[in-house]
């Protein structure tokens, strides 16, 4: 079958049908279309690249080995997100899923320093950037998994209430309630502290990283979030209702300046698995 250079926008249901019939080239196209999004969701849900890589590979293997069960009753991506959300809600806790809002608040309150760092600017900038990424991830990880996944599918993936409810296998009203609670908790934490959220707020990443290093929370030689492959952030969706402006600003801070891309070693591992004889594509 003919291929397109932009597999992100390929006809995924048709590719799924072909892959389920044993077309490995179609399966490769499906991987290309999904791996970045699945990895990005796993990283935001679990907080550490190593945990996210394992989870993303497991999710994508489930997708590939169950393509024959896709019946087209929902969009293909909704079907994939449902598999991903189910797995991420039940997978073993990631190594960073120990944080709470109270612990994060204590760290930020006691870690602020008035004096400038004596490190050279490029190093200080790199550490500031890493701390910002770690801090926004920590805010997400402070939510319990039920509210975290609701927030991710609602405000990061921008799924509609009906789509998100289908992904999470709950009633739409239940999803909206979870999303509302997650938004409010993040907003309540961020609005009076975070200078990324509001420039006049007291907590500034460049005044926190030295304390974070002293406490062993970040290591200059292992800036693992900054080292992630990234792509351009998707454009912010326009929101007509003025009353949600502050909540959408929270989502902009959490989403950050870029979207995470699947690591090259994850991509290579999946392609090697697909080329081997160990992966049975059609499994209904």
C-alpha cells in the first residue's frame, strides 16, 4: 500500500487493518504516528524517563498485538488513549511518584535564596530550566493518579468531555468532576507561588536550584528532563469563556515550552521487536 511521509496524519484505521493482516510496514507507520504521543503521556504521568520508556513500550506492544480487536466504534486514537490510560493507571508507581503538594510546598518555601548563584550563566540557565521542568512535573505528580490522568487527557491532550470519559471508561459527569478538582488543586498551589504562572509571584526557579542541588533533588550531571528530545509545543487552543483564563494558564505552565518525543532507543527497540518473530501482530 502507498505510504505517506507524514504518518502523524495517515489513515490510521486503514493502517491498523493492514497491520492486523500482517503488513509490518503498516505497523511501522502506526508506531511512527503514536510513539511520541504515548511516550509524552507516560512521561507526564510517571515523571521519570526510564519509567516512561518502559510503560510506553508496553502500551505500544499492547496496541500492536491487539489491532485485530479495533472495531472502529471510536476513533483509532481514542482507542489507543484508552489502552494507554488503562495501563498508566495500573502500572507500578514510578520512582518520582512519592511527592505531595505539602512536601513540594515545604521544599519551595525553604529552598528560596535571595542571592544570585555564582555559577556561570550557561550552567545556571541549564539548571534553572531543569528545575522548572522538575517542578511542573512534581505538581502533576502531587495529584493522585485518578485526577492526574483526568487532567492530562482533558487539559494536555485536549480531549472533549465525551472523548475523555470514553478513554477513562467513566461517565462524562465523573470525568468533568475529576478534571475540575485537578484544575483547582493545581491552580490553588500555583497562583500565589509560581513566577512562571504569574511573574510577580515570589518563587523563582533561578533562586531555587542551588538549594535543590544541596538537597540531592537535582544533579548537575544528570539533567534528565532537559535532555529529552522535544518538538514544538502545539498551539494553545482558543478558549471563549473568560472565567477559565487562569485555569488555562495553569495548563500552559504544566505543558511547558515543548512536547516530549520518544527517545531514539525506545524507537529502535520497538522496531527491532516488530522485525523479530516474537511479536504476533494479529490478536483479537
